[in-house]
C-alpha cells in the first residue's frame, strides 16, 4: 500500500482543532506575558515561545507538509476571534512562524519527530519574529545590548517552551495511544535526539 503524504480532510480538521485549542491558550497566555513585563530585563520574553507551539505540536502529530503553516495560521486567526479583535499583524506573525517551522520540518523531509527537530523549529520561529518586530516598529527604541538580551530570551523560549514543551506534549499524547489513528500511521519517524 502506497504511503499517502498529502493532507487528507481528516488531517486538516485535526490540525485546525489543535490550532483552536492553542488559540484559546494563546489568548490567555497574553496575561502571563503582560504580568512579567514590569519586572524588566525582558523576563516576559522567556514565555514568548508559547506562541510558536501550535505549529510544532500539530506537525509532530500529523507529520505532513503544510500542517505547521495551517496550524500556526489557524491558531493566530483563532486568537483574534477569541480576543474579539481582528489584528492583521497577529495573523502575519502566525503565517511567518508557521512558514519557518515548515521549512525546518521540510529539511528533515517530514520524518523526524525528535526533540532536536522540535527545538530547531522553536528557535527558527523565534528568529522569524525579528523582521516583523522591526517592521512594526517594536525595536527602534531599544539599545543594542537590550535588543540582544530580548532576543536571547525569546530564542531560549522558542527552544524550551515551543520546542521542548511541544515535544513533551507530543510524547504524552503518543503514550496514550491516540496518535495511531492520525497523521503518518506507519511509524517511519526518526525519534532520535
């Protein structure tokens, strides 16, 4: 039987459901991010990686081309619905973050479910926010050392919150046995490091 690598309707629906769950989490996560802002030194950036996690979790579950992009776009769009506030910049962030995660997964030919792959996707998503932050004018007032600190913390958050935590969620779901019914059914993934 030939392995089907294209997305099925079921794959898309599961991806959107995952994205909608994370859309609610994303909208609530803004409060945690805001609470940490007054402490200074960009400590709030240490939790920024939560906004990249939908793409990583959806990919680890489905492991097909396009899933990361759909998941992050749908999560960002869903977040605007949950917040009752249409925000095109939020949707642009979701598109770009999903796209760079997709590029990482494509590099591994959509076969790796390793922790390293998830962490690299989280780091790539964190790095992708720099041009958008610059475009939207969020960075112009920061000194170089302050900018370096901010993005160092954001990259760490991408690695640990999005990558490591996303992988941990995937492993927990896999242990329940429910993943044998979705995505790439043949266990041809490379779990490795």
